[in-house]
C-alpha cells in the first residue's frame, strides 16, 4: 500500500467526478507482442475501484495504443483527456507509470498545469499525487525530466549502434526487388531469372533510349510487365510498367552494387492545430550517411550508374535561371536540339519555331542573349556533313541496326516466354487445388474452378502473343553470310532512309546525337557579304571539323537623307509602331517597295544610329509584365491595349520584349472605385453603339473620359458615356 497519504489526498469532491484510466503502447509491435503490459494497464480499472470510485464513473482512454508519446499533438485520447481535465470532469488520472502520460515537455507540463488548476489527482502503481502540493509537483516534474532524458539516451544508443552496423555494411534492411539475403546474410541477386531479366532489360533500354519515359513507353507498347512491390509488403507482383517503377530501378544505387544508409531524414514541422508533424524527406546524395560501393553484385557498374544520373540531370525541362537548354529529345523540327551550343558562352541553345515552317536557335544567356541564328541552314549543313562522313560506313551501320533489332526482338521474346512459364506454373497449381477439393463442396469448387479458368486464359493470351512475335521475328530473320556479303557489295542509301516519311524528327536527332558530342556555332558580320556562321562539329571520340554557312544579307530600307531626318525627328516622341503607321499614311515605302513595319523601322534606326529619346521626355520604359504590375491590370489587358494603340510601346522584333512608356498622368488616374454611372469597356461600347477598339481610340484622342478603377484582377477601365468632352488635363492623360 503506498505511503504518500493516499486516503488524505482523495476527497469527496474527487470521488464525485470520473476516474480516467490512460493506456498507451508506443508501437503497434508492442501492442501485438507485449500483451502482458497491455493487460496490466487495463487492470488499473480495479485500482480505481479500490480507491473508492464506482464502476460507472471509471472511464478508459485506450485510443493511443501504438502511438508514440515523444511527439506532441499526435495522440487523440491524450488530447481528449486534457480537455476533460480542463472542464473539471476528472477527479483522478490513473496510469501504470506517470511517465507513460507523455515523453515530451509540452504535453507533460500542460497536463500537470491543468491538473493543478482543476484539482485533479494523478495516480500510478507508486502512489497518488496532488498537483496542488509543491512536493508532489516537484516529484512529478523530476520524473518527467528523467523520463525524457532516459528516452533520449536509449534512442541515442540505439541509433549509434545502427549507424555502426550501417558503416560496416551489416545493417539488414528491406532489399529492393531483384535482391535477397543468402544463408550467410550477404546480399545476392535473386534466384528468379524472370525478375533478373526484366531489371536487366530496363537498364539496357535506358542505355539505348536515353530517358526513363521512353523506357516506360517501350514496356507499355510491348505489353511487358515489371516486378513491383506494394508498400509495406514483401510479396512481389507483376504489373504493367509505370514511370515511378521504371525510375526507381534506374535511380536506386543498390542496383549498381552500392550499400546506402541515410537517404532519408525525419523533418519536424508545425502542422494544423499547432501539432508537430514528422515527415520523411529524401536528402541530396552528398548528405547520405553511408555509401559503400562494390558491396554486392550489381546489375550495372558504378560508372554506368553515374552516367545514368547525369542523364537524369540533363533530362529536365528548360531551366530559366541557368539559361541551359534541355537534352531531352522532342518532336520539333530543330534537328540540333540538345546538341547546338553558343560559340560565345558555351550554353546549349534553345530551338524556337516562330512560324509553321521556320526554325531558329536562341542563346538564353543572362542578362542579355548572345546570339540568335536561323535554324534551317545550320541543320542542312550539319546533316550534310553527317551523311558525308558516314557514307563509307553505311553498310556496316545497316548491319549493326539489323543486329540491334534482332537483339531487341530476342529480349522481348525471352520476357514473354518466362512469363508463360510462370503462368503455366500458376495454372497447374490452380488445377491441383481444384483436384484436392471434395466434389460435394460445390461452393469452394466453383471458386477454385473460376480461378483455374482465369489462369488458363492468361496462359492462352501469352501463347498468342508469343506466336505473333515469332511471326514478326521470321519476317525479319537474321541475314545469312551470303546476304551480308551481297548487302555490303551493293549498299544501301542512308539518305533515302533519312528522307523517308516514316523516319521521325526524333529518330533523326538520335542519329545525330550518336555521331556528334556537341556542335558550336558563332555568327559574325562579314561586312558586305552579310552574316556568316562558323560551325565547329565535335564528333564522338573527340575529333573536330569546321563548317562555314553564309546567310543572305538583310534587305536594306531606303537611305534617303530626308527620310533619315524625318524618322530621326519622329523618334523623338513616337514609337516604332507609330512611326511605321505614320509613314504608311504618308505612302512612303522602303527601297524594295515594301511598306514600313515596326521591325523595319527598328533596323533603320539601328543602321543610322537614331535613338529613341525617351529619357528626354522623362518617361521610363517598361516590359509588358512591368507595365501590367504598374497599372494593376493583367498581362493580356496590356497586350490588347498595345494592339489597339491605347498604350505606346515598341519591339525590336516580332518575338522580342516590349518597351512601353507610361506617362505619370496614366498612373495618377488610377482609383479604387469609379464614379457612379461609369461603365466597363464592353458595356460602354454597347451603350455607345461602337466597337471596343473605337472606344479605346476615342479615349486616346480625348473624346471620352475614363479612369482605371478596381482592385487586383477586377481592375480595369471605367468610362463616362454621358459626356463627350473632357478637360485639358484629361486629354493629356489619354
């Protein structure tokens, strides 16, 4: 019997309230295996009866079985217990050991404070504690601190032991698919050759195709299955290929013979309701705790693994910050995508397609691009050098391609045959189970018969697929020695294969990447001869060759002195668009008889060194996005205003950035709310019976009065349709 004055501490006011029995085990494994501890904790209900509580006033809180007490905010039953204590419903809290209530200071002292304020007792096998007494409060505080320190020390020792075993490569973890432990505890490749061959095929196709997505597409198109494992299960199942499954094979260093420990870390954060959330996060490779190469037999070498990871790093979409183009092959017309580099800065150049037939390559260096080059002539020159270099080896390339196709067909057939062998085994097992059932037990017999029929249908389906594959295989049977000699004698025209409509742009890019490591281009001005591109071809193996490609000189516009002076004067207050419109109204063409456009005006000013005197007008230029942010409207709204001439701006070319100037008066007229009766653009056009473009022109010429009103995405023009004249200040605005 405890000697800490138990009868004195328990008063009638406590017995009038409920007695709470709190039960907890830290893990589900303890719940399953340590059943005696759980039974002892449930026995605390009898302890409450001995202390004087009646049966209907004893409540058991057992919702936290299998939940750790070290992380605050994760235990529902504990939270309910604290809530009941704070409401004054609880007279005593019973547990096997008071330290089982919490393993962290946050939950521990919150419960102690509530028990002290609400006059709630705490009891365990050692005695009863009254938190209003300083000695009991001090004792429980020391027990809580010692419990957390003990938990920390135990965890530290366990983690230190795990790390020591991991550093020696002896810590056993769940192995990825394709590996097992032998009788001596060593990691070996699985005995199931079907699994081994499937994994080998994944790595082989990645080496050929270059991207995980292409490997996934190959498995899908061929109807091949891959071995997978459901989360938390050791059983391997065969299922259709998925991109995550393929990527897991290619990125796991275990398949390269490496033992790795510490790829993930526990990260704590504050979640909803101030609860502490623990998440597992994959850390960069440089932060892995243990990496031991050549620890066990691998499906690939370490060098192949490193090369695969470099491919993954390159097979990313465009990175705007780095200004580096992706090497992932697309279906665009630019044949040098992923190969062409800028001769000035060395960055990979981006292919762009301004029209349905045009191609150009752009260097996206920051803060200013180095160069832009037309793609058709560059592609044509490089492809010509490719055909010229490979012409003597065309026959051998053709034979190698046929051998590669033979090997691919063999690999697919082998996978199907191994799958057929497994399906026949499962069918035979289903037949034996059906034969073993008693004939009179029809309920079980029907189920087993259905399963047997399903297995037989699977066998038949695989057999049909193998027959179809074999027919295709015979259609492209291996060449005999005589056929090889005849092929080498007469030859095959590689250009015909290149120009065939069945050869896609991506396949052409694959051929070019097989021949070249890099292609560098530098565009220079050759004076009267126009622009010229110097191309350096870096072939696989390191050899180099040089090409020169000439570009036609850009047509010059009129050099009439009076026109130069006219445009120089216009440029003092007009944009290139406005200058082109003014020259068009005056009927002044270029020397080629073509009408002036904003682009032709831009090149004219550049040639004659005519600046835009925006600084003299005190107006700063903005990009389209900056103008949208400055005016508080959306980007499409700014572009539509530019198209209508409502805002003044210019571009150096059709696809270059806008340079827009905004007078101070434009920003002054922005307001939170428009006057009553002022209408949005669409409604104003309808009320006036004119088009929206005409409304914008009337605003620009001061015939209508308007302001920018509203907030955020709802901000836009509000127009006064009741008046047709405005003040001088408003005319200046528009």
